[in-house]
C-alpha cells in the first residue's frame, strides 16, 4: 500500500470532517459510550468516511474501527482472519478534543495475517503524518526518525498513568499523562519522551504506534516479556529506548 496515498486521505478527512468540529461542538454532539468514555460526532463521521475510503483502496480488506467495535464487539473477529485489516481510531484523545485541547490525532494501522505492516499517525493541528512500514523505518516530511540512545533513568521522562507507578515516578525524571496514546507515540519517536507504559491495549490505540516505535529503533514488549500483537490483549506494554533500559523500567513497575 502506498503510504502517501493513505496519508493524503487522513489529511483530507481531518480537514473536512474533524477540524470543522474542533472547539465548535454542540451539546448534542458529545455522548458517553461508558463512564468517562466520550464519543463525538467527529469520531463517528470520521470513522465512517475512513472506513469507506480505506476500504476502497484495498477491496479485499476489512475494517476494525473503535466506534464500530463499540457498537458491535463481533467486529473484532476480523482480526482473526488472513484478510488485510485496517485498524482505525478516528479521533484518539477524544476527551482532549472535547475540552478544546490540541492533543488529539487520527491513528490507522494496516494488519495482514496478524502482523502490523504499516502505521500512520496524523496530527490534524500540525497537519503532519508520521508513517511507519515494517522493515522500512519511520518517516515524516521526508525525514527518517530514530530513537536516541538511552541515558540514566533519572534523566528519562515517560508517559504513564499515575496509579501504581509511585516507585517508577521516584526513580525517573518525570511522568506525563497526556490523554492521547497517539501523542505519546509521536513524542517517543521525536525523543521528547524516552519511555511509555500503557495498561489498556485496544488495538486502535497501539497497533500503529508500536510499529512506529520499533521501526524507530526502540524496544517494546508486554510487561510479561511477550511480543505485542495487534489484537485485544490482556496485560500492559512497556516501550523504552533499548532492552537494558526496558529491563530496568520493568523492574521498577513490578514485572
């Protein structure tokens, strides 16, 4: 799949569907799918257009979108087959979007036979897409991105929830909770963050980002040491610059 064709689609949908709703949501444009789990008209409309346009690019493909799964969990079954699957998060960071914060993004991954082959994270506010391909590295605006060498833990800043991370917080330089997995992954490949720890592994949040991180040269694995797969997975994932720093961070988290 030509990654630039997909990037163009993400930019167009962001401009035509998502950004016109930013900071202009009416009271009826936001609802709760569950306690504290928001969805907006921008999420549902963007996912519908993404589903149609990406499906047309690859007629044999299936689509697993966050909002489609919310409506019918059986959609996740597409990930068990051999057909190519687009995994979509039309607006990652919906709560930020509702608040008027700029930290939201569009996430797309292309999975074939259980492997993430390509990933895209589009930042609508910056108008930029970061692209990863299996074995091909991570690119943005014609520039290849790479994870910097690990330093001392005391100099590392990471993304993690605050629950159960007191020991980790005491040993590292700082912990952030940004409300957008997409922006956490972008900050990792931009070396603004050195590590990230996620407890919930919805594939639309992580399939693309884990590929970005790995192709940029980072080391990531589930906290039990198993490799990440783009399917609904119990447990949590830790991402670090390399295996030695991963081991040190995992020990602090309590693996």
